[in-house]
C-alpha cells in the first residue's frame, strides 16, 4: 500500500470518527432539548395550577368574609 493510500485511509477513518462524535453530540443535544422542553412545560403547568389555586383561595376568603358579615348582621338583628 502506498503512502498516499495510507494517508487517505487514515483521513477517512478520522472523518468517520468525527462524524460518529457529531452524531453522538447531536443525540445529546436532542435529549437535553427534550428534557428542557419538558421542564418548561412542567413549570408552565405549575404556574397555571398555582394561579388557579390562588384564585380559589381568594374566592374562599371572599365567601368566608361574606359569611362572617352575614352572621354579624344576624347577631345584631
């Protein structure tokens, strides 16, 4: 095998190695992207749930306040 052939084979092997590394890095990036997207979705869901719970708490506070006022009015009558 000539020196040129050896060099071509070496370079070809190196390129294949780099392509494999590139594919591995792409797979890692895709996995991280999916994980981050899921985390963002969870965070958005958490925020939505938090807002709904806070609204329910406020509604209950208003109901309690109204009930207390009504009880006081009945007691005064």
